[in-house]
């Protein structure tokens, strides 16, 4: 500002000397106005870039992720041949169990061949075995489980809804093309022609994929089978630990620091620690978890309990900071009034200040939980990745202590796998994760709007 | 789960204590609560606390200390000569623990009785096969010394458990009895209860200190261990990073630091101009309507988990950049070989940091008093001149602090670089080449199957230490700048 007035040389001669009209702006004013406009446009561009990134990010997630929620199924009536499944004919469970999935695959192959012939779809193969590329490797296991659950069905023809293989599924979704499979050993163009035919005949259908939301993770070669369900449970148990520990500890610490702590070195030390912990990279918390909880305390690896403990330590600073703000917002007159009618300091805090601060505390806690839910890096170090979460926990204790994955860890795991079919799952997983985060944030906003008091 | 049961029993005793204490206090006042020193519930709470707190403290301390004591006693039993070349006492001890655990499981599943487990002889039975049968896989044959140690381990553990249960219950009952005996109308129950609640509050607030302590100790111990195996000078000045688990690895940190700083630099080049200009526009120019929409929209970026950005870098930005700068790309320059590169990770990290920079700068710009803007405008300056020459200089220390905080975020970020930056440690100036960072290498060194005693795994702790020191230093420096150069208005 000062150099503006002191440095007229930069702006040419002052307007008065030129003797021009006030209505006609001189060169210097025009330049300054142009600079003003430019600056404004820079600002708009910056905001625009930021918003464009938001839109691009969400758009990419939606476009790629919605595919994960659809899955192709084949509906095939399979004749459960007694000659193959139960050679002795005694319908004993032990005998039937001896037939492995390899015994079931030919039945499915034959069933496909038969129905193709019945419906008159072209492009059948010579060898029934070739149809296997259309189906997920899990199909035989699905039929086998069905038979083992009720051996009386042997000899009947039962209609099965079987998962299509990931290549076929990807072809119907547009991910796999005829060019891209040119060097693929698992499938040929003839299979894709057949898939087109079956789709037209209504044998193959793309439906909403509930199994993706509720199912378990699958091994690397069966992306069509993988689901988020088990890792969602893992995240749930972790969040229970985080909520159960960080809320009471965080609130207790904030009450002490805000209401009771004397001003001394010890208090200062605590304050410095809290603000520093809030800025420590999350991976360092992972190192802490590995060294203290797993190496030193020998807690089980990959367990949601350990994940929850690490995330608790990470969320504590967030919760403490927001709780202190909420406590600070309660006016001193409330405390004075309580003390005035004979309450002790402790009673004034627990009976009056804390209830009034509760909406703010809960809002902060929910936001802290949302952060913890999306956090991945520390989970990598305590072994929640690289583990195939294929079993549902069978009880509360096993939910906390048995190895499991968590939603972000599961997404990372899928992103690392080589098969592009997993990328679609990863994006789909992100949609689920973001839905959870959105719900939590909306609840926090509603709580704040509804209960926050202005004093 | 006996510990859980013990815990529940202690809590139940506390609950009984609550009612007993309350009743006795009321009875001593003849049923008239007005004659009591404190409210009746305080007498109950007093009894509850006396029953529960000492017992649970003992329980926690015992659970922490018992394994250490047993470990010490048992590890003394292992003779020097059975520790093989290249192995260590701690490895043998982990075998012992595993065998003991296996025996526990075998007894639990009914594969053998408790007496059988104690009288097993390694010479007579194939322990490995036996434990394999109950689902505990062992790496090698079990030596008789290891089996003996494992049996001793089990024996000590079970006596320890019994002793612990007994002492905890006695303590709980004793505390309950003491509090019950003291529950009298003149007893100042409220003061005692409030003092102990205050104790709990102090305890909760020391967790922050304990966490920092835990971080620092776990980093320091393992880093010292690492420097015992690998010279510190080579670590800090080495120009090559090539870990090989067979031995003879070169673990120089410089390529990793270079990758970290390069990626952070690109991220800041994206985030600082965009974030700062957006903050200026939103706080100085935008109508309140635009602000109400654009600000929360930008903050959406801050709420998205980093794994999403990582995936975005790996699957969207990387291929996009390859399409532009790769071979047969739109620009035909062939600078880029693969999707993972410094540029990919840097750009995406920049996007992640935009809301961080903009919301921090927004707060700082809003803290500049309106009178200064009015003064400048009144002298005839345009709005942009006011921003550039009055508001920004006044807000500068805060903005520099915000940028430093953003830098510390960028340096500590993990998921984006793990997925987007590549795995090769290189010292190169080409931003389209794959490089790796400190955080990415911490992940890769600690998620492998390496044993924790090898320098290749321990180096991760040294890397973590470096990272911790750098980010902490940046944060303290940022705070220092803000405090030192802050303009005090009013």
C-alpha cells in the first residue's frame, strides 16, 4: 500500500496532470482494474480446480464402483447323477463326502451342454470341459455344499444359480473385450460368443450383487466371489473397541485438563503431548502397535482388538481437542450457580457441565470415529492386510481376537491383486466405506444443528 | 476365559459392595439420610471403589509382569549349547512358547489329559506330529530341552494363574469388608469418592504422555538394535537402498528421503497455490451463498480416507499420466514408463492437501482485523491490492505455519505413496520416474515375512524414527514461527 502512493513512477503520471475527464479512466486505473479482475479470476480458478477435483474423484468412484455391485449369474438345471456322486447307492453322508469338487464339475459341464442344445444356442464346444471357463471355480463347491446339506436330492435335477467367471462377468460389464483376451489362456472369443447367446436366451443374467456386501473375501483367482461382509465385521469390532476406550478416556482427560488441572509443568507436558500426537503420522502409530501390542504384549496379530487399540491412541487427540472445546463453550455461570447452591466441584462438572457439553462431545467423537474407520496405514503394520478374511467370526470373543481384515485394509488388499476384476471390487468397497463415513458425518452435523446451544 | 470371569466376579463383588455400603451407612443414621455426611449413593460408590480398584490394579499388574518373570525363569533353563548358530535365545524361547501353547490347545481339545501333557517325553513321542494334529504347526523337531522348558512354562503359568485369582479375590473381598466396616454416618464418603475419581481423571490424561513415551521407546530400542547390526553412518549417508534378506543389503536412507521430499514438493506446488487462492477468494470475494456451498464441498476432500486417494492415484491418475507422457502417449514424449511415479503420487497428494491448506489459511485470513482492510480500501487501494499488500503480509506467519504443517502431513502420508509412487528407490530428477519414500519402505519392510531380529526388518524402526523426528521438528518449527512472528491486534 505504501509503495503505491510512494511510487507513482510505476503507474505513470498522476491523472490530474493529464487533465483528462474523471469519466474516462486513464491507463493506470485501467491496469489496476485489470489486475483486480485477474486476481479475482485466479481465485475463481483455484476454487474451480478444487471443486473439479471433488467432482472428478466422486465421479470416478461412482463410475468404477457401481460395477462392483452387479454380478453375472448362470441359471442351469443340474442333474445330480447318482452314479457319479454316490457309487454305492446307500446315500451315506461319508460316501458322498468322498466325492470332491472334481467329481461335481463334469455334472455342471454336462448340464450346460444339455441346456445349450435344448435351447438351440450356437457355438457349443466339442468337449464339455471347455464350458468351465464360463463359470466361477466356486460353482462346483456350491453344488457340492447343496448336496451335502441334503443328500436326498441326489438323482434329481435341481436348478442352480451359479456365479459366472470373472472374465465373462467383465465382458458383460464392458471391462473385458475380445482384444484384451487375445492372449488370455483362461478364456477364448468363442466363450464370449456363447455368453452373448446365453444372455439373449435369458440363461445368464446380471443382477444386484448382495454377496458383495455380505460375503467373505475369496482367494486371488476368484474375484467374482469376493465380498466385503467379513471385513465390515472386522471394522465394526474395531470401532467398538475405539468407541469403548477413546470416549471415556478422552472425556476424562478433557475434564481433568479443562476443569481441574492446575497450571503447572505436568499439565503443560500433557498439553504439548496431545497437540504433538495429533500431528504424528499414522504409520508411526502402526509401528507403536507392532512394537508394544504385538511384540511386547503378545496380543494376537491381525486381531481387531489390536487394530482398535492402535486406532484408539490415534483418535484420542481428536476427541480430547473437540471435547475440550465443548467444555469451554459451557459458560462459567453454570458452574458458579451449581457451586452456589452447595454442589461440590465434581458434582458441578458431572451433573451440569458435562450434560450440557454432551452434544459437542458426541459430534467430536463421531468425527473421530469416522477418521479411524477410514485409516489404513497403521493396520498394514499390525497384519490386517495380506490375510484372506474368508471366515465370519463365530462369536463376540472371536470377533475381537481372531484374525480379520477391516474395510480399508480389504480395499488395499484388492488394489494390490493382479487381476483387474479386483479393481472393480476395490472401487465398490470404497463406495461402501464412503457411505458409512457419510452417514456418520451427517449424524454429527444433525447432532450439532439440533442440540448445539449458543450461550 | 478365566481372566474375563475373574474380572466379572470382581465387578459383581463391587456391585454387592455398593448395596451393602449404602445400606450400612443408612442404618447407622437410623434410615434418615439427612444425618449422613454424604448422599447415600456415595457410601455405595465408596464400597464399590474399594472392592474393585485395588483388585483390578493388581490383576492388570500381574498380567503384565507374570509373563516377564516366567520368561526369565524358563529362559535360564535352556542350556547355551542347544542354541544353534544363527539362532538366538529369544528364538528358542518363542519355540518354547509355541510348544506350551500347543500343549494347552491339545489339553483343551481333549487330545490328551493334563497329566499326559506334563509327563510327555520328547524321546518317546513325536511332539511335532502330536501338535500338528491339533492345528499347531511347528517348524522343526522338538528338542527334549525345549519340551522340558515348555512344560515348566506351563506349570509356572498355571500356578501363577491360581495365585493371581486367589489374591485378586482376597483383595476384592478385603476392600469390600474394609469399606463396609467404615460406612458410618460420620464417614466422609463423598470426599473419598471424589478424590479417587479425580485420580482416575489424572490417569486418563496421562495416557497422552504414555503414548508418546511408547512411541519414542519402541522406536529408540529397535533403532539402537538396528545400529548395532548396521553402521549408523552408512544408514544416514548411503546412496543405495537394496535390502536383501539373504544378507549383504545396503540400507542407505538418502534415496528414500529424496523420494519423500520430491513427492512432498510436488504436492505442495499443487496444494499451496490452489488452497491459498481458494481461501483468499472464499473469504474476501465470494458471496456468502457461494461460500456456503463451496467451502463444505472443498472440505469433502479432507474427509475422504487416504486409501481412496491411493486407489485414485494407482488406477486413475497413473494411467491418465501414462496416456499423456508415456510411450505412444498424446504428447509423444515417452517420459513415463509406468503408472506409478513421483508425479502421480505428488499430484494426488496435492489434491488431498488442498482443503488442509485452504481451511487453515481461511482461519488465519479471517483473523486479520477488518479495520486494516477498511483502512486500505479507504486509501483507494483495490481489493486485490488490499489482499496482496495488507491482508497477506499480516497473515504471513500463520500461512507459513500452515504450509509447514501441510509439508509434515505430506512427508508422513503413507497410502498414496504405497499405491502411487512405486517401489524402486532411486536418486533421480525425473518426476515421471517411479521412486519410493520413507513411509512406503516402512510398510514394505515390516509386512514381509522377515523375522524381527534381522537388520532388514529393524531398519523400518530407524526409518520410523527419522520420520518421527522430521515431522515433529516441522510441527514445532511451524508453531515457533506462528508464535514468534504473529502480529498481535487489539
